[in-house]
């Protein structure tokens, strides 16, 4: 015999959606309480590394462009002294400086446009692992958790037992990045290179 709806008390034969909708709301509320700080930390980590990469990439492009600019100025100077026995005309130097400025603007635009793929790369370094269905904490959770005991996802420093896996981003010239995978323990963990988020034991 199936029980009546726990929310509206309608007979089970009516198959109302009250309990399903209530469960959806409860899941979203629990996710917000338990995971919101984790998602914020991951977002901050990804954002910071993506910005560092974009600035580094832009610095590499501008360094190359400035080298070409210096070579161009030297060519203009050598040409002026060779043919006119005088310094280059100020307009030539001004045009070269304007060309450098346009090039730097193009380099910055090209760098910023790479944010989508760089962000996806760093988000791809975040690992999500779930406990096995046959683990004790899954099949027989402690009463403290069932009775609404407060649990929070906590940040734990990386251990020396982690396995390391090297990855290279498909976009060039990002450097090799070591990915650390922690041997999964009980609970849900969100592992980023350098840190892991582990749910406290007993949840």
C-alpha cells in the first residue's frame, strides 16, 4: 500500500508532483548551503590563473613586437646615415612609433579574445569525484547527518601522497601544468592543482 502525498495528502493513485517539486527545491537549497563556497573558490582560482596566463601571453607578444620595432628603428637610422649623413626624419620615427602602438593594441585584443578557451582549460583541471555506492558512509549514513547536523565543505592542503599527472593545454604557448589527483577518500571532493575540497567524514 503506497502512502498518500506527504505534502498535499492526495492519494498515491493521483500521482501528484508535490513531492518531486519539493525534492527539487530541497536539493537546490542543500546545494547552495554545502557547495556555494566551493563553487566560488573554484571560480576565483580559475579566474586568477586565466588572468595570469593572458597577461603572460600578452607580454610575450609585445616583447616580440618591441624587438621588431627596435630592429626597424635601427634600419631607419642606418638608412638615413648611409644616404643622407643625418639622423632619420622625425616623421619616420613618429610613423614607426604609431605602428608599434597599433601592433600592441592588436596583441592585447588577440590576447583578451583567448579568454574563453583559457577559462575552459583551467576549469578542465578541476576534478570531481564521488564515493562508491557500496561505501559505508553512502549506505549507512550516521544519524547526526540525517538529523540535520551542520556539515560544511572544507579546504584541505594537498598531501604528499597525491599522484601527479602532467597536462599541456591545447593552446600554445601555455606551460606544462602539473595536475594532482588525490586518492579518493570518503565524501565528495573537488580537487584543483594545489588544493582539494573534501566533505567532512560522517556526512
